[in-house]
C-alpha cells in the first residue's frame, strides 16, 4: 500500500511538471518580447510591401511610418537619411513587415517587427475589416492591427549587446533588402530623368524660341559650381521664360532651370542634371554617364 501511494505521488508530480512546461511553451511571444522591444531605438519601414504590386500602394507604407512616429516611435523609410548611430549600426532598428493574412470576406493585416537578423521581436494582433474597397480596407485593417503598438508603453532603453554590434555583423538579408531598395530608387530616378529630358526636347521643338531677359543683371565674375555650394548657401529662383534662373547672394547666376510637365521637376540647362523637390527639400541630381550624384540645395522660389 505504501508503494502504491508513493508511485501515485511521483506520477502526479511528473504530470504537473509536464503541464507547467507546456504552459510556458505556449505563452504568446509578446510576453517575452515586451521587454526587448525597448532595446531598439528605431523602426525602418520598406517602401513597398510584398503582397502589393506598387511602391507605397494605397499609401500603406506611408501610413505605417506615420502611425509609428505618431505614437512615440522613431520610424524611417529605407531611402531616408539615417542618423549617424543608425548608419553605423543597423541593428539598432527593428524592421517592419506588414503581411496580408488570408480571409474569405475580410481584409486582414498583421504588423511584425523583426531584428536585423530577421527574428521576430514583436507581432501585432490581426487587424481586420469587412470594407470591400481595397484602399479603405487596407487602411482600416492596418490601423486596427496597429492598436497593438499604440497601447504599448514603449520607451527606448539602450541594450549593450545591440549597441555594440557593428555593421559588419548585420544579417546578409537586411543588407540585401537595403541594396534592392536603393537600386529601385536609383532606377526610378534615372527613368524620371530620361522621361523629363524627352518631354523637354519635345516641348522645345514645338515652342518658338524666345530670348529670355534676365530679371537681375548678374555681376561679372566667376560663377560658382554646384559642387562648391553647401546646404546652407541661400539660392534664389527668379522667373524667366520657360523656367527660372537661380542666383546666389552676390548675385551670380548659378544655373538655369527649364520647366517640365512634372510638378517641381526642372532640367538644368547645359548640364546632365535635374533639380526636383521631394519631402519638402530641393535636390540637384546629376549623371555623368558612370555615376549618379545627389546634392541638397537651399533654393527660395
């Protein structure tokens, strides 16, 4: 009788241990990630999601970035200018991955945050909606999924293991994604430059030539080159026929901008370059046949 009681006690203790182990294994990953999410300083958003066909389609990528920044995170696109610490260590950031979950009559969206090695740090609930129009449905489902991050008490707390990682130890997958994003951006810029040049040539061929009268008589001295200008040098765009002439403080004519059909996109006269506005800033982009260089300009129109 004593032996049976002892065996029963051993079996019960064994079963309790198994149940405890299963409970720990089945705990949602958020319970373990809730502490580690604060170890990451930034969030990087791709400009295109895999389940969509176009860059920032339905403005879903822009909405993701907006919501993270709105609720206390610091989010960037891959093509944005990163802070110095993020440039030297991409593992300071989590990488947003938005996926479209299968649903028969609902649009379902989930937002995962991954580290620089592709491991999931945090995952949202599945946001869903019965809205039928895609642009509204993806927007509503994303906002519903984002409630997970909206109500987190996120606060960056530096983690020695992460801050000590150098860019050389980053995941090859992350680097590859960045290179793809950069390549897409360069291809898009080059294609836009080609299209703008074609449009300008066609427009110039149709319109009669008009001798433009300068708005300001420029002082006769050596004109500065674009490479000599800095982001703080003030430039002023003065209207002329079919565009603007850009002068500096002297004043000297730095360059002449010819209009295109694209809003805020100009061709630089006698140069293989364009000047365009993006995200509130003016950029000078040149192509010498080998490389494409981009420079920020401080132009007042």
